[in-house]
C-alpha cells in the first residue's frame, strides 16, 4: 500500500518569510526590551549605575531588582519542577552566571541594546558552587513530587537484593557513562510580543503548549486564564525548551502591563544558554549480570544529575530488556549555582539509551556475542511492572530488516579489523524505545460556506508537521481534498480537553493525541451538518429524512447540494461540532521502537570519527505522512548523533560561566557532518492505541542514536569512549 | 555595538587619509563587525575599503601576487592558485563557511583575531584585549589554545588557516602606510605574545595590507593542507598542517612544514623540514621526522593531546603526499 505523503502545507509560507513568528510581530507604539545578565554566578548586586543608560536616546524604562514590574504569583504545577520558579528580577541575589539583572526598554531594538551595554553593575561576588563534577559525590535522593514518577526508585522484585543478584551472575560488568550539559539551541529564540487591552493580555510567544503557556502566565500575572490569549502558530523549534514558560515572556507581559504599551522581548543567543532551560549533565552507572548464554539476570542503573527533570532510569531501563532482578535509582545535586535545567528532546530517554545501549554492546563483547543476538535473548514482551502486554511490538522485525538493509553481516567481529586506507571502519547498532501515549483531547471541526472546513486544536507545530497532519486527517475524515481543510493550531483559545493535554506538543504524542479526536469531531460535525440540511430554512434538502453526507456533498429527498452551497443558501457562517477522543485502553502498554545501524570511519592518524552511513528502521504504528515522518526521524537521529559527535555545554567550575555560550563555540553538526539517512518504516497500525493507529515518532530518532555511533567507534578502533562527545582527542592512539 | 562614524574610500590614498587614531578598516566585515557587536573592539571611525581596487591574482617575476581585497572563495578557485599551490587552495576551502568565504578578503583573513573565548567576551579579563587585566585561559577552558609560542600573559591560538599555508610557502606581505610602501615576510609579521599580547603584528597605525606575494616554488604543486577539527565544516583547527615536498627518485630533497591550531602564530617547523631532507618518502621517515615537532611545547590542562595530535597531523599530510 502506498503510504500517504504530502508536502508541508506551511512550507511555502516558511521559505518565503510569509510565516510570522513571535518576534516578527510589530504593534503600534511597541517598545523593545533587551535583557542584561549577570557576570557572576553567586553573590549580590550591590549597585547599578543606570545614568548613562537612562541618558541614552530612546530609553523608555529600565527594570531592575529594585524597580521591577509586578508579578502576582509564580509558576506552579509541572512548571515548578521543570522551569525556573524564581520570578525574574525577584531580588538582588545572583544564583547563576547569566541571570537576568535588568530589562532595558527603548523605542528601537538598537537603542535598547545600546543602553543595556552602558549599564554598570557592581557585585558582591562569592565563590560559586557550579561544578557538577565536584557535586556528584554529595548527591542526594530527590524529594518526591506528588503525581510525578521521576526519581522514585524502581525495584523488581520489590525486595530485590541487586548486589547479591549481580554477585550470583556468571558474567558481570559495571561501567559509568558521562554526558555533559546540552542546550536546545533552537533556531527561533525565546521571544514574546505582549499587549494588554481592558485587562486582557494577548501575547505572541513561541510555545509548544499555547494553553499551558496561558495558564502559567495567568498564574504569574495574577489574572484569569481566560484573560490570557497566547498566539503561536509558528514555532522555530522547541525540543522541550518551549514546553514551559520562561522569564522573557513573563517580563514582556509584565512590562507591557506597567507601561501600557506593547512590549517585545527577544532573548539574545548567548542569553538563551542561561535564562531559558537546558539539559543537565548526567552520570550513569550500569551494572549488568548475565548468564554465559546472554540472558540477563540483573540490571542495576544508578543516575546522578543536577535535577529531577530527566530521569534516565525511569524513562529507559524498565522498557528495554527482560531481567528477573532490576534496581533503578537516581540522585540529584541540588543547590548548584547553575542555570535551571529543564527537559530536552527525549528527556531521560536520550541519556538513558546512550548508557544502556553502550553497556549492552560492552556485554556483547564480553560474551563474544553478536549485539543483536544479545538483545533478542532478552526481548521484552510485557512491562517490567504489572506485566502488561505491549499493544503492537515489532522490534525484532526492526533488527532483522535493519541488519539486512545496512549490511550488518559485513561488520568485523573484532574491533579494528576493517580498514580502508587511513580510515578505520566500524559498525554499531542500538535500540530505541519510546513510550507512546496519547491524551484525550478535544477538536472542533466546522464546515464553512466557502467550501472549506476548519479543524482546530490548541496544540502546536514546532516544525513537526502538525499543520499538515491535521489537514490530511481532516481531509480523510470529511472526504475532502486536503487543500479544502483549514487547520487551526497554536492558539490558546482553540479547544483542548483539560489538564491531560494542556501541554500541547510534548512527549512525541501530539499526532497520536490530536488525530483520533479529529475523527470523532468530524463525525459529530457531519451529523450536525446533516441535521442542518434537513431542518434549516433555505436548505434544498429541508424536510428530507434520508440526508447523507459523502465527500463534501449532501443528498436527501432525491436532491443533492454541496455543503458550501448549503451554508450559502441558509446564510449560515458555519456548522460544526467539538469531539473528544476516547480514553486510552489501559489493558496494554504502548511504545514506539526503532533499530539504528551506524557506520563510522575514524582516521588512524588524527582520530576524527566521521559518520559514513546510518540506517534506522522504525516501528511506530501507522505513518500518517511519510514525508514529514521521515523528516522527524532524520532530524531526531541527527539530534541524537550531535550529542555523540560534538555538542557540549562547557561550564567553568570556578566561575559558573558557560565558556561556549554562542553558536560559534557550541558546536552543532553542519551538513558536512551528515549523510543521506536511510529511514525505513514498518507498517503495523496500532489500532489499540487509537483509530488512526499512529504512535509518536518525534523523539524516537534521537533515542539510541548516540549509542549506535559510540558502538561503531568502538568497533572501528577498539576504543570505548564513555564520556560524550566523542571528539578526536579521545581517539588518539 | 557602540556608535561610530563611517566613511568609504575609493583609493588607497583616500583610505590612508581617512584613517586615524582609533579607526578600523572594513573589508569583508566578517571579523570586524562580529567583534564590534560583541564590543570587543569599538572603533570610533570605520573606513570602508570595499571599493579600493586592491584586486588581482597574477603571476609576476617574484611569484604569485594576490591583491588584499580578493575574496577567499575567488582565490581558492583560481587556477593560478589551485594548480601550483594546492596547499593554499585547500587551506582556504577548509576555512569558515561558504558564506564567509564569499565575503572575507585575503588581507582581512591574515588580520583576523584569535577565537579565544575570553578575548571574545568583554565580561572577562584578557591581556590581549585589555593589557594587564589577566589571562583566564591559562587556568580556564583552554582545549583550543596554543602550546607553542605561549607566554604567561597569553596562550591564544592564531586562527587563520591561510596564514599557515602562506607561512610554509614563505609568502611576503605588501604594506602601504603614510610612510610609503614596504614588504615584510609573513613569518616576521606576526609577533609572539610575550608580555605584550595586545601587539599582535608589525602593522603600523593606519597601514594597509595591499597584497600578498607567494614566491615561485615549482615543487609546491605537491603540497597539501590537513585540518583536524571537531566538526567537518565551519570550525577552527584543533591542529592543522601545511606541507609541501620536493621528491626525486623516492628521496625528499626539500620540504616545507607549518602548523596551525597549536601556535600563538602560524608555526613553521624547520627542524621537521630538516629531518625530512635526504630521506626516503615513506611513513617511517615521516614518523621519525616529527618526533621533535612539539619540542618546547607548553601544554595546558585541557590541551595535553595537542603535541601528539601535531605530530600525527603532519604525518597524515605527508602520507597524503606520498599516496
């Protein structure tokens, strides 16, 4: 069966610049804000010399800790765990290098920036506690957060004695893997344009969850949620960094209220590294105990990280391999003078899969076993806890098809065995597992007199292709061509079901969440339309008792009319309905799977590890748009590979300063680092999850990609690099 | 960026006339504008020399002349460069990004400032930016920093790839200032930091680079540039090697070797050249010849790998030329 594939409906607007992102909005009388950030990591602002800045042309206002716009509250709920709870400019205390200490507002962006550079801040500095390295040994168990499973130890069985189980195993290995901090570095910075009218806030602010953003802003600003309108149709990348509300949007909103003028705040590239969240550094130790035949007997997984937000143990280890004895735990290093950590693409899954899939490779080597064979011997058929069966799992097929496509049989069993001139060639593989949930949500579908139909939900499209998937699903549900569907998203006034889906596009669940609700809403809307045709004054079908809808046309009483004609004749602006998707069937567990295969070439003289081939085989249920799905997977894989190849936030322990907080020194892969990715989708719709059969894929590519690379480097060179990224200096013989 | 005045010059004479205390010449702008935005440099006056006709790539009696205002991309693709001096073309093509190579000029390339993160962040001390303020790189994040030619005052790496290739080829600079014209070996142009890292080169106030002359060296057709870096494009060298060899009957008669990414200026390695001379063109020779390449190096806490990387980068370049 040919898989549906469609160009992005927003592509033309994006490449021509017609798509307006948050910072593109210009409002009459708008004031421009520029942030000033601290140059110490711990201490106190003693004084601020604002005279020169105030005297500079065009300056409207300067907010500081002593003179700040009013905040009535703070972030609550999940945001209190995953974002910065201290309001901006709260007081004179400095808690990290790069903390906001002033907001300059001026008539032009240049004037604001210019004046900001004239502000002289005097600090009383204290030696910061900014070294994660040093803090690791004092890590503590995290406090439990009600309703949040993160950081809670997992034991199977409950009374497991993991040390004894490891000791009783025929083969044991213990390895530690270190991952540095990482920054979202999305193309579009955090930016907001805020305007108040009659006590209501309208804010253009890039977000993954418009409704959650409205809720969080309303809490911070002390207004009703209904009085905050978030507009965010285009988001230039989020990756978890725009899942919650950060200071730039709060300041724009609060300043606009104080000044009675629209305010725009655009975060500078360097500032994004500190005033918005990042992925914290982590250190993971795995101990595996196995039988000689490869069957796992014990898995111990201990993580240390800066905060609770990304728990690799919870997210990864219970979902990959069967073992009778499992112990998973996490410790955190609270109180570091570092910027706030949040979630980042595949939170916990990325770091956890790197460590787990590397240690499995190490165990395979120890046992002299093919890495795929080792994984098949420990294949997981049901959940570790509760033994729920998986709804639709074809990971074994991913391994088989991937090995075939990639040519896994040509892999040299002995590391360093394959060379090509000055290049050492290696192959590695890794598994990706990603929970595939969905939340119930509400969609509104409505017919309009011009022959189009709207499909609306308060989700977002951070480059994922949601605009297009909504159009395609609406088209399928209504029997119309996709170009007659008008999707609406990225707006907090659009429908959503409530607390379960308020966060919009997170957790790779947006497509799985929204598309079933489109089907339900379309059914309801068609019923409403048929009723309208049979009863409305002016309808040619009025009085008919056999009205039917098909492909945009209504028939009944021997007559036919298109819905556009019908609504024009009845003088009706629209006929539509809301529909809410059914609850999830909880008798099964749901996950998406992939197998990655990676080839690298490492220079025998100078050690550069170059990616040369990559194959991913994906089992993610029905693929609703092959084109955007492929884009999601390749983007995800490269995102994961970046952690292996070059990405690394470098924190100076002595000063708390991030020494590479810019895109020249914080290395993201460039086109020259990539290859033509081979992506293959299996076709097993997961109809137990939802009627559309689609599971999430947004983060799936990211999971495991770094491990496939590291394992390939080991196969090429015999060197096992357990600290990311894998740079040439780590491979010099 | 601080406010400044701007003037465009159409001739060298006009440019020299308009330059003065605290002024800066603007050519491709790929370094200057960056540094002005960061407020690392804040010239009071900018003299735009984009229209000054310092162009031309031509063969002359002294070798190949390249006008200072030629763009990196144009020079890299020019047949008078690419065929007789592959090392120059390769160094240019591995520099920066296509967009930058289309804008940046040869004169500007040779005058680009170090990528040291402390130099580029005015919130930190830096002896190069503010004499006497200190050098956090000595004990800080110094993975990309130099191991050769360093001082306690400065360990910043010279960033130019082109300058490494030109140093190997013993190129000369043509300079013009109020006092008239002069030429200078590129090798004598860059200063070691010593106690005065803010004095980076021999350029006099207001003086302009008008061109570069690469001496005729027929055997430089056998030359190459190897650049080792953390990603495959748009990144500076962890280490690089510019190498040319003159081989007859399987024996190395002459060699030129210079390194980048390791020195406070482009680093010529005469001892390696000497150790190659008269030896057979094969890997054993190369490995023996580089044994002392990093003698005198002062590795820092985070770049202890550089001496080994330097040796291996040179060997890799030589292996390329042998292949």
